[in-house]
């Protein structure tokens, strides 16, 4: 098992996202997907200091996808309630 001091840690100076040995971790400690981070943060707010290797990717989650999902849920609820 690697000790923490043996791990490569990178933190984005723009948003504070953390990578440990190349794996993105959310602030909750849960493993993250850098494509989701790109769609939710980096593509809109990132600049030349952004260290996300997936910046520019549109294959992950985005605010537009989340809004569409909420709209669909609301529509389903309206359809169920007649």
C-alpha cells in the first residue's frame, strides 16, 4: 500500500479540484469523473490555469443535462397528475 507521501497530488489553482495519482476526487472524497468536472465547471469557468486534462470535453455531465433531467421529471409528474 502506498503511503500518502508517496502519492502524486495535484490541485487546480482555479477551482480547487484534486487529483491523487491521476484520479479526480470530489470534495466529498468520492472518486470523480474529469469529464463531468469539465462539463460542470472547467468548460464554463476554467482558464489557462485549469489542470483538468479533460477540459473541453462534452461527454460528461453538464448543467444543461441536469436541467433537462429536472424538466423531464417535472413533466412526468404533471402527466401522472393529469
